[in-house]
């Protein structure tokens, strides 16, 4: 947590949220998933802009999948997709839905995984401008 506090030092709330999200991504890469979660929780507490929030939720989905918490990853990602999304978030959500499907066998996860996978495969992606996923 000390590392997260240091990363959140001076600067605007958005700048601190971006630094914490980058820190979380580095911690994830290093395999320290618990500290990555703490950094992400600190970042969201700053109530960052839409762009920073989408980045941190995308990272959070990946971290939760890495922790074998695919259903929590789906919940977090769907919350963000209700507000805005981009290609990176869709890729992480495809992973989350697939892993949730593997863990639970629930058809709802299969349907969402197939829907997002089809969008990604066809290259029919919403622009990174806050659009919502088409139904």
C-alpha cells in the first residue's frame, strides 16, 4: 500500500488515478495481484474522468481474471461497459466471460462471450469515445 500512496502523490485526481492504474498494471505484470487490487481501489476512490476510469476498470478486469475471480471481473467490466468501452476493455471482457463460462457453465456467459468475440473478430468495434456496446 505504501507504493500505491507514493504513486498517488502530487497532481490532479486524474493524474494520480492514471499513475495508480499504471502502477497496478506493473504490479500485475510482476505477479503482485493483491497490491495491484489495492492500487486500483485507491485509483477509483479518486473519482477520475471517464478515460482514466475506463483504463482502471480494464486493468481491474484483467487483475480479477488473473486472481481466478472471473465472475467479479464480469461484474466490474459490465459496470464499466454500461458507461463506456473500447477495444481493450472488450478484449478483457471476452476473457472474463470465457473464464466465467469455464468456471460455472452458465449459458449467459457463453452468450456474452460469443457476442463480444464476434464483434472483435469482425472488427466492428465501437470507437474509444464512450459509446456503449450495441445490443
